[in-house]
């Protein structure tokens, strides 16, 4: 049995940011990672994937600025960045260790952590295993025609891994749209089934859209400002791309690239895919949401009197051809379905009563169970919590809570 004051489950950007703060505070801790540092970036992202945020937003606390602040880092380069970041402060990472169970020890004695490499006793446990945890595949997958090869977007690597033929991509978030346009440019016939999604220009009035989010205070909004963002009504992820230096991406771009855009996938009938007649409504909802955001940016520019920006620009509505409600998969040559349908959180190893509807219940990462914390969750406190540059503020806050709580418990025990 190993003893440690704080054990962090996960050594991605969240766990490493917290580790850096705890190291500077002289607080003894370890990080357990099921694979290599930043394993999810290595094993659950496609080969050509690039971060959605520009490099100036892809820094962790204390690291040097990226050489090209307005560029976009690729998957492998970001994994290498995490490796270098961990080395920079000698992060106490134990790689290739899978956590099998976390349970409360006797009252006041912290937690017992069972792994495939031995057991730990920890005064505190931080769940930093990532927000994109377990691939979510909807019910229609079970009834799909047997001839179709099915994989989740987390399993997609490149066009070369797929069998010959066309591809049906289900889901129009950032992953679905990026994969669809990549496959179409590679010569595949591609159909994308669209549900609720978020359209946003990559650049607006001469600047990357994230520059405006940072400037107008959107990234600093907390759950007190927009409480619905932690529930089922949360805004969908922005359909942005860091590929090709940060290219524009929306349903119109896909259609121009040869992708057939349809409404939401309803199910199957024999060899036919069935789509809802809701594409126009989904596109209009996304367009209206985008225009509200852009209007807020315009008001911010006008209030500041900033003359060093381009004048207000008109973003055209997406023009889409009529979409079918049925598609003969055999006739269309569709051989593969890629489910770009997001993730759910899954904590089968967490035997501590902090879950509600499958999610960790917390306030700013602090749960009701003393000594148990969470980090790296979407909108953990601020809108920026889900971006790489934003996790540092959450990590700093939790480090203070962990050290203060540990010191208080030690004083009470002594």
C-alpha cells in the first residue's frame, strides 16, 4: 500500500496543470495515467486533427508562449507539448496505471485507490480523467444494417482505415464536420446527418473568433451568469476547425465540398437510412444563435470605439440544396457509419456517492465528500473551463482548496 496526500486520476492538461500548482506549493501528490501522458490525445483523435483554439489559448500555467501564437497545434505536437510540460517541473506521473476503484476509507482517513499496479491510500483524490470520457452512440446504431461498418469518431484515424465506399457521418459538431469534409476531399462520397449544432465564423472582422470571445468577456462568464450551461440545455460545441491554419467550417462549406447534408438520422428501413425533415430548422436555429453572438461582438467594438478593426461584415446564411428523407445505402455505396455523437461521463471505478444523473455533483470542482475533487469538466466554473488556457484558473483554485483542506484535517487530527 502506497501513501500520498493527494492522488490525481489522469495526466492530461487538467491533471498536469493542477500538479504544477501543487508542486510549487510543496504538496506531495501523484498522478495516475492509464497510458502515456495525455493518452486521450494520442489514442482517441484522428491523425490530421488540430486544436480548435489558436496557440495563444493552448498554453498551460507557467509554460512558455508558443512560437506562433495565432497558429494551430496538431494532435501529435500537442501530445509532445504535454510531455515537455510534465518534464519542466518533474511531474510525479505514473504511466500505464489503470484505476479500478476509488472508495472512502474509514472516516477521516481519506480514500483507498485500487489499481492494476497496486493500491494507494490518499488523503485527497482529484478526478481529472477528462470530459470526453465514454463515447456516446445513440440507439439507432443497434438496428443499423449489418453490412455497415460502424465506428465512433474517437476510433476514426484516417480515410485509409475505412473500407472502400461512401460514409455516413452522424452528428454535425466540430468532429463530425471536420471528418466529413476530410473524407469528401479524399474522394469519398459523404452524407452527414445534422442535428443541433453551433455555427460560428472562424474569423470575424479581421480577427479569430476567440480573440473576440476573450475581449468581450464571454470566456469569463460563470455558471452564475448562465446556469443552464451545465444542464441538458447547454450550448453545443462550436463547429470550428484548426485544420489548414484554421479554416472556415459550416454546413455550406461541407455542401460545396460535395457532402450531402441531411436532417437528423431517425433510423433505418431495410437498406434505407431515414432522416427527419428538420434540416432547415436546425440550420436556422444555429444561424440565429451565431448572429446573436456576432451582434454582441459588434456592440463591444462600438462601445470601445476600436478603429483598428474591420468594419461590420455580413455573414451570409447557409444555402443548402433540398435534402432527402430516405437514402438507399446500397445505391449510394455507403459502407461505413461514423458516429460523431459526442461523449458521456462514466465513472464505474468511483465508489463514492457524488454522482447525480451520471455526472459528478460539485461547486467549482469541490464535491460534498471532503477530500474528493473534480477538474477539467465543461463549464466547471467559467465558460473558459473547457479550453486548455482556461483549465489553469480552475487548477489554481483547486490547489488552494486541497492544500487548505489537507492542512485543516492534519491540524484537527493532531
